[in-house]
């Protein structure tokens, strides 16, 4: 098969390999997180807060590369489950800070079993896992930069002044 024909094979698509890997890894997380009553996106929010508590909603969204409209329902669900609490800043009523509750802090100890279980399920040793993270971060940064560059080139609305 000519190389030009191979370019459109599904098995040659990096985006599909990333997509399939992401779905498979998320499927590994699902039963582990179900024990804590969390979905994968909720778990990511909790990771951000376990790293450093009392964060503005905007900061949580930025850390997860999610917009306000996506983060807000996650936070509402975590709040209804008693894991986080919202606090409006006295200095700026528009700004909302998210804090862990005692229940949310206690869940952190139980969640310590998740990373080793995932590591085992992925079949990667620690060095391979770190290398994969490095490559995926580079891919993300490059894709974001190229998306930004494309928006600038086309005069798109995603362009920043």
C-alpha cells in the first residue's frame, strides 16, 4: 500500500490512539472511583483541591483546562455530596472559592489507593509513567499552541489580543 494511502488508516492516527487510550484508562478508573461515589471528572476536581485547598472556581477550571460551564456542575455535585463548600469572597461577591469539607479531606486518605491501582493496570513502571506524562504534556502544549496559531491565522474568535 502506498504511504499516501496509509495516511488515512485508522491505525496510523495519533489522535485515535490517544482517544482509545483515554477511554480505556477512564474505564479502569470507573470502578475504583465508584467506591468513593465519584466520577472521573469529579475526581480530577478533588485532586486539584487536595493539592491545594480553597481555590477560586476560575483557578480550578484553568488547572483542568475546563470552562466555567463545565466546572460549575461538577462543583455543584461535589457540594451536594458534602465534599466541598462554596464561599463568596467578601472583597468580591462575583468570586467564589471552593473549599474541601471534612468529608472531602477524609476522602483523600482513602483515595491514596487509586494511583497505585491505576499504575498497575496501565502496565507501566514509574519511569515509563513519568515519560508518558512528559510526552503527553508536550503533545498538549503543542496542540494548544497550534490551535492558538490557527485561530490567529484565520482571524478566529479564539485569538487573544
